[in-house]
């Protein structure tokens, strides 16, 4: 798959504000771990999976719009390009904290009907499908070779972000999933056994 360098940099920029908070021990540790990762993506993925096996990778989520600012106490909050985001560690996506919500990526058929769906963190970009496992990019400083392999039940592991050969954007079928979103996108992925597969998602907010 060929995402432009600009798109990937914009995705990283959307994550940077929360990770840069000097007062956040979680953000400081994440930055320290990522800085010391080896250049090999497989080796880097193994280190991250081992380091964050119990606590989960720090990821960004939207605080729910129907809760007050006072209810956000205790969360690692930062300002993103489209509003407040929370940096949260959890072994599953989304976290069990009901104050937070992420986004969804949906596999659809040619008519727009839902086949399967995955919960993902805020501002996520899909990379590929491995069977029924979705791989999205993992923002880790300026790296674009790491991803999260997410199961439908929300459990995930860090993996190398291999680009799917022959993947590319397509026009979405009838937009029933994100009818009011200006960021709705569809990605077509070739599949040896199933022909083509289509993912619908919301592009990162910039």
C-alpha cells in the first residue's frame, strides 16, 4: 500500500502532542523506549510486545463528548488537531474506561454491508488484513514500519507494518457507516482467497 509521506507525517503529528507532555510518565517512558528500538522492525516489535505485554501500548483515544472536564481527572490528556485526546495504556482496544472512545474500521461488501469490524485508537490508518486480523500503523516517533495487529475481540500485538501489494484507495459504496464524516475513506485490498476486500474507515484528523 502506498500512503504518501505527507499523510504519514500528518498521522504522526496528530499523535505527537499527547506524547510530548513533559508531565506524563507514560509518555516519557514510551518516548524513551521507542528511541532505543533497533532499526529492524521485527526486532523492534518483539521488544515492544515484551515491554508492554501486561500494561498495553500507550495509545490515543477520544474522551466522550458527553462528559464534563472534571470527569477526565486522572487521564493523561493532551491537545490534538481536532480536540482533546487521552493517552491510555490498555491490553485491549478500546480500553475498559467508559470515559473514552476510539474509532472503528469496518470490512464491507460491494454494497456497503458490514462484514466485520474492529475497534481502533483515534486517528488510525489501516495497512492490511491478515485473515480476519486488521493491521494499522503504530505511531512511534518518525517510524512508519511498525503496526498493531488487532483482532475483532480487541486484543492486539505489535508487528512490522508490511505494505499490502496492490492495495489502494477506492470510492466507498453507499456511505452508511460514517454519513456525517468528511474523513470517510475506503481502502481496497487484494486477497488471494476472497478476491478483493474493502475497508471503510475515517482518515486521521489533521
